[in-house]
């Protein structure tokens, strides 16, 4: 152990002094310890760590996921394998990320086992997923989006999975969206791999660390321009897909008004509580189609319901504030509904309160309330209310609201 600490101290000192590789010769290695790894191999890289603490050994499943994320090129190149504790790292270590993936955009015909697994999973649950095809000249790969931004956080670290650029199977630029930001919320949901081998054409456009591309390189700049246009298409499609699948979309997309988006969001939250029936795939798809078929109606009916609720209760507040005296007609209507409620609760053996406030006003309909205000003409002349306005929704409902 003492020798190992001495070697580590020497290595720390070499790093601190910024020594060149030639100034820090590697110490002798024990061929016997590595014999089982080198047998039958003429070249490669082996990292052996002795004396690992028990806690670190227990973290191997987590380390396997991190390696699969950071070294994803090894999942695509059959000649390059990474093993941890004797087990090869594969795309299967990314199942947690796959489970959280919602939509997929395929680019070209790139052979990726991770994408194949996504397609297979999506086909089993088509009501929850979508697959789109994209055409970008000279580019292959995929872009996917997850259910929530937190799903892209790399386990117990401050980093997150992004859209990475590969050239001839090697990672050259992490999170290329930082070069072409759209400032839209969808960016925090996306990850993927873009393969653009044409960047490796003999021109040295890579940074000295070999882990980045010179930002002002003309070929790279032209690629970014083209790719940004495709990303903007995905941004628009993502909003449509999220709303279609009853999820929150992009609030900055102008294709829906704030009221429409809020109505669809409420419908999505409510409809998700209705579980799909167990049984055949055909039955599930049929019920899912019924739920989807209500979406267009919900877009304006929920909006109209909200308008009615606000208008009706504003009139109640107005009547209470101005202390308008209830007419005999109003009292009669309120008594009818109170009696009916009492009878219905008795039949249903219900003892809980049905209304938050049991005043006569809470038993009046929109027409009753509007008539009450209309008939108090003398009071209206002395108050900031200038009568009522009749409104009609797209669904044909009408209501009257006071004009202040």
C-alpha cells in the first residue's frame, strides 16, 4: 500500500507542476496481475484499481450507467468494448433513460441498438409515444425527449444528458444546442446523438483537447445553421405531440391562446385519472381514441365553463357588495332549489355539505342573477356598474355579466 501511495503522490505532483508526459515516466507494471485481461489481445487499454472500498464496489450499477452515458460511442462500435467488474457495458444500462423517453425523431438510417430498443418499447404502447422521421443531408442519429426535464439529470451529479455530436464514432462536441439555443422550454427535455462524419475531411477543426470543435470553422458553422432549422421544426412538433398526449406543452408557442392551452392542460390532468381498461391492445386503443376525440371539444368547452364560472360568481359578488334586495321571485327560485337539494340528499343518504356557501345567491342560475341585477335599475344608476352584457360561447351557451 505504501508504494501505491508513493506513486499517487508522485502523479499528483506531476499534475500540479504541469509536467509533460516525457517528464513523468510510467512506473513498472505487474504483467501477472493483468494476465487474464491481456490473454489473446495485442492492444487496448486496461484500467485496474486495487483496494477499492466496499462502498465503491456497491456503486458498480451506478458507475455502469454513468459509463454508458459518457462513453456511448462504445455502444455503437463493436470493436471497442468497455467492461466494469467483468461485465460489458451495453445500451441495456440505459434502460432507465429509455423508460423516461416519450418521443423520438430518427435521422437517417443509423444503426443504433438503443434506438431499436426505443422503437420496440414504443410499439407496445403507441398511445403514449410518437416516432418521427427527419431528413438532414449527411447527418444520421436521433433526437428524443423525456417526460420531465429532471429525467435527463445524470445520476447524483450536476450534469445532464444532452444532444451530442459524433464524428466517425468519436464524441467531438457535447450538448451542441449550446451553439444554437432556441430559448424554448423543449430544450430542457431533449437528448440524442448526431453523427456528422463529413467534418472529418483532413482539415484540423478540432480543439487541442480533441473534445470540441472550433466554433468559427465554416463547415461546422454551416452545419449548425442547417441543424438549427431542423431543431425549430422539432420544437413545434414537440408542442403538438405533448398536447396530443395530454401533457403540458410549450407555453410560448402562439398556435394556442393562453385560455386554450390552460383548458387543454386541465382536460389532460383530468382525463389521465381515467385508467385505460385492462385487456387486449385493441380495447386500449379504442378507449384512448375516445379520450383523444374529446380533446377538441375540451379546448373550447372548458374555456366556456371557466368564463361562465367567473361571470356568474362576479355577479354574486356584485349583488352582495351592493346589497341588492332579493325579489320575491328570487326567493321563490332559491327555495325551490334548496328543497330539491334536501330531498336529493335524503334519498342518497348524504350528510355532507354540497355548497361552500348556502346563501340564496348560491342557488340562483346565471339567468336569475342577471335578472336580479337588471331589475335593480335605480341601484345601477348610483353604482359603477353600467348594466349587463350578453355573451355567447362557441358551444352556444349564453350568459350576462355586469359592465363596470
